[in-house]
């Protein structure tokens, strides 16, 4: 399979190419330059592999939650490619990507408590568990919530906290999780290499969707409203 993946939902901007089991990535921490960098990253990956877009057989993208603008950038890029190339798409949760990247490169824990800072005194929250195939499997539901009101599925074991929400709300989250928490890494970010891994699995499980269903996920319904309209 030849699959391109993009992720732009946070301060990290990245693109990845899955080429018949070989994974390459371009990754950069940026401030509001995602729209300028993501297409050159994709072009660089394809050129380095000696491919053109017409050789691709699948697409995947980080569908959110995350920065409203960032999620829209990834969605727009992938929708454009999907329309042009007539390809199916696997949308991948930003929170799942954070957990997946940890599971891919660490063996210490099999449960990830993912908390991404959602601003407005809230976090994007989800609990993921490494399944038998090595993939991040959601326990319960993803949610936007205050740190004090997180829901921890009873089936979750002990594990590690991941994501920027742990920098802002570590004390509250630690108090809530108690002995289930074995540490945390607030620097963990979603990466396109994890999006690609989850995308390939999505295609194998027939979870790819046509372009018209490749939509962003914000979790917060009023994300695009003005401050006065949210109240």
C-alpha cells in the first residue's frame, strides 16, 4: 500500500508516507505556518520515494480534535487530494495518534491517558489501550471536559499520561487517576507517522470512507463561535 498521511492539529506539522511497509516522515514544530509547510512536505516525501500522487492508493489525516484552524488545514489538504485522485480516506483521531505514537516507540505501558489542552479551561480527553496487534484502541469515549470531570473507564489499567493537557492540569488529573497513573509526558504530540500506521490499519479493516465523509472532528460544538456566543 502507498499511503500519505498528514497531521496539523497542534503546533506540530507533519506528513508521512507509508510505502509497502516502509514509513518515512517530515516533522516540524511551527507557529501558524502549517499551511505553508504541509504541501512541500508531501512533495518532498513523494520525490524522495520516486513517486507521484497518481501512485498513491490511500490517504489518512488527523481529523481532530485540536486547533480549529489546524484541523481544517489537514482536512482541506486531504479532501483536495482525495477528490483529485479518487481515493478513499481514513480519518484518524488526534488523540489516538498521540497514544499510537507512544505505543510504537515505548514498551513500558499499555494504557495511555491522553489529555490535549483545549483552552477555555477544558481538555480533550480519551483513554487508549494497546491491543493485541499493537494499535491504540479507544476505551469509552473521547470528550471535551474540565480536568476535574474526566471519566476513566473501569476497564482501563495503569498507564501513562500524554499530551499538553498534562502541563496545564497535571495536579487535577493526578488526583483523579490516583494509583492508575505511573507518570506523564506533557510534550507528547500527534505525528503523521502514527496517522499513517492507523490509516493502514483502517484500510485493512475496511474503515476507509469516501471524500465527502472525510470530515473534521472538533468535539466542542461551538468551537467556531465568538466568545460572546459561547456563553
